């Protein structure tokens, strides 16, 4: 009997569960990816580098493999290329949805039109191209709106716009992320957002997980994590699921997998953000759903791709799984600390790093710019969430103190841009301005009145500032409160014991500003940068420049 073979598009980290599961189904794995050194290459039985946008190239390889091995299905998960899967399947008469259906599920304007035709609730919108920028057409949704490329994923190029004055520039920015040079300008939906997966076979839609999405860093939409199952009320879950199912039927996804981003608006109920004709990325279908349910969702989706019934995917466990992202301020990575410590937390299942020393990192504007992810699971929801967040807090990405990108981020005059570790406001800045940005002392290492030592063994005083009481509870994007941040900094104080400025210069308001703006990464970078100045005069001149740049 011939061994079955399945072609898998993508060999990245998010496709490895599919490759491994296909082998468990006793299938030969024929894998393609545009990256000849993709991490999933080592897991594949046969690998060939092919650009996943090259439809005819994919068909050529598929036909070659069919002649040599036989070919029973084609599959992807967590990529932009469900339309490429459908094209290959249609060309070789393999199981799957029609190519035009896959295009509808890959193109946001076509998708919205399908929803409107079938009465599925989704945001009002207009599709635009560069030619529309000279005179914006009438009939745009009311502000605020969201601008999105029609044909990209991972929130690339997606941004909220609050006024007509900024709309044209944001459309131009979003067009950079569109392969076809088109964007949608759509109604902004207020309310929580959920991620859902489903398996669809002969009219039956099995919902396989509903997760709370945690979105931050407006005006962008960066998912800093998700928690599954959702904590939303049952009636909200019911409406979100029914909205998702209506969208799947409207698009005609059958047979196949579907991934939905569904809103619940207090005024409008369930609203479809997007639906893709594939399983989710973001570690949900391959990691958090299996951890929380005990069910291998990818196995069911692969069976559908092979023309089989996916079987009953009813959850066997009732765990909570929490995924949280690693975020960095911009700069160049010098070293990464705390990874092994994070892995030792009992509930932590996985720590995925997407960076290494020497890499350039940016503050994320979309989901592909994050530095890594941590996943924890537990029978108790609070334990799973606390473990994931604690693991993120243990990992410290130290940045090169000589890198100008970090300096530009920390000392931008636009400090109310939504990207600060703790929210900066005019009130906080007014309080900070009441404190000197730094001061000079002449009593070696003893500190000036109103200052305190960073640590008993380190003669490094800092001018005292009493942060707002909420900061004893508020957490930044690496889940540190201000007291914990300072405790971590004290544990690192030995590194500055012999700094040239110790005993003669005391950081003040500027230190606290950087703590608000850049968290622990920011203050470590600042103190390291200050250490590079060998004279007090040069240091004070640099600090003065920083202070003036942020309007001290």
C-alpha cells in the first residue's frame, strides 16, 4: 500500500506542529518555504525552497512530487498563503475549497463584500488605492477609522486614524504592506476581540477554541498575548460563535479550517473582524488550544486536507493556557538574560525567542516585530496567567548603550505616543519637572539630601521621586510594577560600582522619566550610556541635551 503524502506550505516555527502531526498520521511530509534554511526544514521528509507567492512554481513542484511519491493533500497553518493552498489543490484536483473562495478569505475588501451580501455583521468600509489620495471619495466611515492593507496578516500596516488630517499619510503607510496596492478604510469597532478556530466538513462547523486577545500600543494593534479559554460571559461567547459561523458560511469555507477575529461591540453585538481559511497562527492552534483542551486541532485540519472527516474534537481537558509576548524598546541586542530562569517556572511550557545577540530590535507596530513568546498552562486560570507574565518579567533584553535608535526612542519629544512602559501624561511630566533632572555632589558617594542609594553595596544615589500610587500595581509590557522594577535594578547595581560618575553625579528627574518611558531596559541603557563618559562635564552636557529634548 502506498504511503500517503501531504504538501505543507511553510516551514516556519508555526508550521512545525503540522509537519510533526502529519508524520504521526503516517504521511510523507513534502514541505516548501521561501527560506531555504527555515526551521521546519529539519522536520520535513522532503523539502524544497519555493516562494509561497509563486503559484505556478508551487504547482510545478506539486506535480513533480505527485509523480514521484503520490500526493493526497495540501495544507498550511499560520501563514498568509491559504489562497496558494487552494490554487494547488484546485490545479491537482485535491481536497479543499475553491481558489476564488480562498481569495475572498484572503482579501479584506472582497471578504467584506461577501459579508454584506449575506447580512453578516462586519465594519462598514471603503476600498482605496493610491489613485484615490488626490481627492478622497465621499462615503468614508465616521472617525475613528482603521486603515488596513487588503492582503496582509499579523496586523502589518494596520492603524487607527482619528482625523481626516492624518488619514492620507496613514493610507500611504498601509499601502507599503499591500502586495496589490489596495487598502480598506473601515469603521473602528469598540469592544473586546476574540480569536476562534473551527474545522468545517460537509456543513458541520466544529468550534475549536475561543480566546481573549490582548491588544495594546494604539494607534497600532499589537497582540501582546492571548488567554484560552475566554473569560467572557456565556451569552457573549454564544453571539461571537454564531457570528463566526455566519461568516464561515458566507465565505463558503467547506471543507477546511477557519480562523476568526471576532469583536463583541456593546452597541452592535458580534462583528466579524476577519476570517481566514486556515488555522490560526500566534501559537493558538498548535500550542495553547492543545494545552488547554488536550485536543490536537492540527490533526483534524490535516485530515480534512486529506479528504477525511476530522473526527470529534471535543475537549478532553479543562485547562487555561496563556501566551504572552516579549517586547523590547528599539536598539541592538547585547545579551539576553533570564531565559533559563523563566523556563523553570512550573506552569511554563514553552519559551520561544525570535532574537539573538547582535540583532536589531524595534518597538512593535505589528505582530511580526515582537521578540518572542512565552506559554504557560494550568488547571487554574490565575496560575497560568501569572506564570506566563512572571516568565516574561524574568527575561531581560539588554541593549547596546552605543545604539542611537534606543536614544531616539527614549528621548523623543512625542512622549505621549502610547509606547511608554508606564503611561506618561502631562500631569506626570509636570511633577517630574519639579525635580532637578540631575545634580552634582561633592561628598564622595554619600548622596545629596533627598537622594537614596540604589543598593547598600553600591554608592549610586538617585534623587527621590514618589511615583503615583497606582504604579505600585500597574504593570508595564514586561509585567513589572515600579517597585519590582527598582528591586530588579538594585540587584544589577554592581555593574555601576566603578562608573566614572559614581560619587559626583546623581541622576534625578531624567532617570524617573526614562523608567516611565522605557522600563528596566531604558534605565539600564541610560546608566550604561552615562558610564561611557569619562568626564563629568561631558556627561552633564549629554544629560542636559536629553532633558531639553523631552522639554524639561
